[in-house]
C-alpha cells in the first residue's frame, strides 16, 4: 500500500514546534483512518490539530475531506474514550523477553490520534496510550522483561466462536467497559504460554501497521522495538483466560 503523503499547514507547524514536528515525522499512518470519512489514509493527507488549555489533539484527514488547520477548543475539552471499545487491530505473538517466551497481544488503533502536552518540548503521545498511562500501563523502552500487571484488566478468549470459526478476544478495563472486542489469530504455542502464566502482555501504541494474520514473531518484535525506541509504546500484563477459566 502506498505511503500517505502528509501535509502540515504553517500554523500547524508553528503550534507543534521543532520537537512536535520531529515526533510527527515518526508517526506511521499505515492502517490509519481519516477522521472525516473513516476511510483508510491514502494519497494526500492533512494534519489537523485541535488544541485547548492543557493539550493538543492531533488527527488526520484526506485532502478532499478537509484542510490542515488548527482548531481551538474549550479549556475543559479533552479527547474522549469510547465505552464500546476502540477501533483497532489485535496481533498475537509469542515473543522472547529476557529468555522467557511470553504470550503477547499488540493493539494498534485504526484512527491515528495523538495528544501533545502544551509545553516547550511538545511531546507527542498516542491518544489511547496516554489514556492507558493513567490506567496503570507503563511506557515501554525495551522488551527485556514484561511490564507489571494491571489490576482488574481482563482478556476473555472466545475460542472458535466467530462466524467462520475464528477465535475472538474481549478485553475489559476495571470498570467493565470494552477496550477491545474482535477476532484474533493465535499462533502456535500462544494458548499454552497464556495458560502457563495466566496472563498476557498487552502492548499498545504506534506499532507500524502489523498484519494480524501473518503470525510473524520477527516482524512483531521489530515493530515493537521501533515503537519503544520512538517513545510510542505502552504495555502491561493483563489476566487472560476462557469464560470457563474465569469462573
């Protein structure tokens, strides 16, 4: 798929500053969707910045759907979090962490939205990752060991329950709200390791458009390392099991 051609207006560049622009250049728009028409980001893409008193919210639109611009919002406005789950893909893999093969889930949001704290450094953080940091997830800088477990986050595996017999996954936050619901391709050994530990490592961030059906652990590890080095990856261990095992 051709890489989208990203455009930023002078006012957007001025607002983001050098650090924000550097971060924006690192953002992968592969698998991203336009916030205007909800279609995949292809061709000419414009960055739109919505700013308030304490944050900057960065999203993307097709050139045909809107210009690159800065939109001023009220000081009390902040990007919301949906109660019915985020639009995202989920990739499963078994990856080495310091000599231990661990069950891993990698979530990548379909809509690329980022928050930049209004300060001189202009730190650009994935909107979902920013929300998860407040939920106990940790910023991941390397994959040498699994991040700590977060209490009351649960992944429920629905094996073979999809319309074509595919496996499903439901991830619930401590309030019982859906973080993710959808199908997941589990590679060989994933269920064995998940049953052994009783948890999986959930990584979330800008991981560069993985193919959830490829089951390529090398590609997953490379994407995670790249995202971690760019400061665009958060993670935590969450409890996982089948409905019977959860009782």
